């Protein structure tokens, strides 16, 4: 089916979906979670096909990790969907209730955005998470995932469509685009008649392309050049634990650390120590001139290394004069996603927390916590790095807007 036709059908479905009650939407989510578990064999079988094709095409190990699903990962996806069903209803909520000067009774009511187009890469979990978030918030959606994950995503969406029909809700509420061309994608991004908002998820290149070419309003989500800065008072053992987690626990995701900054006063002691830890975890290291001099395992970085999101076991290491210099470096090279300071000095904490203009700023904790599930949102539709409408992990409330309901008794404007 043509993707514009999909968007049209999603628009038609959204009118009824926005008026469904919370119990119906929760039943759909619970049924979806149960269906994911009962159909896990079919989903993993579809994933095997996607994985084989991706490996044959030479996909990197880190991207293969994003593509891969097994029964354990399906169970985690299902748990996230189930948690969403337990979240409060984000729509039909009275945000304001007051009488204005004219005597008219004003109510400000949360409502769905409408039809959300989501453009993302080869991540089947995004298919499930985004569809579930849209449904819980009363939005229809059109999912345009990477062709590499199509078979897995099709298996997941098929489960959801069956549950929608069983609950008397149009299966067109969730549409999955087939392996469409660049030209069709461009038409999709210009489809203001049927789409209310676009949300891109993926690499910096994908997000930039959507922002530059879309005619539909875009919520820009997180390319993640995330930093950890080790200040001179830092506890070295704590710093190493946080840094290894931020870089190595899952390097392919946007909240993984890409750059380590170290205050110069402790660099000669800390950098050889952390470099040894990186080496033990198979991390390739690039550094500035001073860090290269401190450790032979650190390679000279290319001119653009500090502007690169690796999504892999690769890290940049830089030495900075002090906290102000660290903040300046992050402002120049970061993506306003997630950045952390390791310190025991409250004044340096305050300086960093107030000076870094990112969606999430941490003290003495890993950047890996920037996640809707970890924030108690059930799941996320993306990490917004912009400032209007939503910022940080975007849960259910970020997928709503509002309308004013005004109740009069014959008032007229004088």
C-alpha cells in the first residue's frame, strides 16, 4: 500500500481513536503484551531472517545488536507495554478550570496530537514501543522503520492489529510502511494533509535529514554525543565504574558516552588507569595531543572525532583545564542529550549542572539512565534534544496537546 494512502487511513482512524476510553486502550495494550509473548516464536523467526540479511549486507556489530531480538528481549518489550497500561490516562485530563473575565467557564483539556509519523532505523523494539505509546495517548501512527528490520516489525504490528480488531478499534490506527524508496519517504515527510507531527529516531544523519527536508512539524530526537567529565575531586573508583557503564553496557544506544573529559590536574594519574580499564573491555580510544602522550594505547583523534557519535566500543578522551572548560567543550561538540560530572565538590556540581544546556545533566551517575523506562514513563517515543513542546525522554504526556472548552450563557464580546 502506498504510504500516503496509509497516512490517509490512519487519519480516518484517529478520529475514533481519540474518543476511546482509557479502559479500552488499556485492554489493547494488555492484549498486545500478551500477544507479544504468545507469538515470540514467530517474532524471533522473522528476526532471524532480518539478521541474516543484515549480516550479509555487512551491518556492524553494534547495529546488529539493535536489530536483534530474542525471547528475553521480547519479554522486556512486553513488560514495557504492560507498564504503559498502568500509567494514568494522558488525555481528557483537565489542565485548567476557571471562569474568565467575561463570565465564560474555561476548561483546558489534554487531547492527542492526532497522527504521528515515526521514522527510525533497524530497531524492532521501537516499533512496539512507539505503537504502544501512540495508542495509549489516543494517537494513530504511521511507522516507517529501517528496511533491515521490516520482517520483525511486521510480525510485531500484526499482533497489535489483531488485538485492535478484537477490541473494536480500527486496525488502521497503526500502519507499518513497507520497504519504501527515498522518493516515497520524501512524500511522506511532506504529507501535512494527514500527518500532524513527525518524530525521527536514529543516527545524527537520519535526524538531520528529516529536520532539513520535512514539511510536517518535527520533534527532533536525540543523536547522542554524550560526555562524562571527571573533576579533580572525583572518587576514582566511582568514576571508573560510571564511565565503563556509560560506554560499555550498551554502546549502540544514544545515551552511551562518546567522550570522556578529564580535568588536567588529575589527568596524569587518572587517564592511564581508565585507559587500562577501557582496554580490558575492548574499547578503542582516540584522544587529544595531551592524552595521547599519557598512554600509548590512546590513538591520535581525527579532526572531527569529538563531533562523532560512534554507537560502538570507541571513545574520545580529552583533557580540559577545569569545569568551565568542560562546559565549553560540551557546548561546542555535544548534542544537548545527556552529560555527566563526577565530583565530590558541591560548588563544581552546581556550576556544571547550571552551565550544561542538555536535556539530562547528571552528577555521579551514568548517562545510560536517560530512558523513559528508567524515568518511570513506561516507555519512550524518543529523547527530545530540542526545547519546544518536549525535552528529554518523551512519554505519554509529550504525545498530547490541549484544547480549550468554553461554556457560556449567552455572552457576547463588547
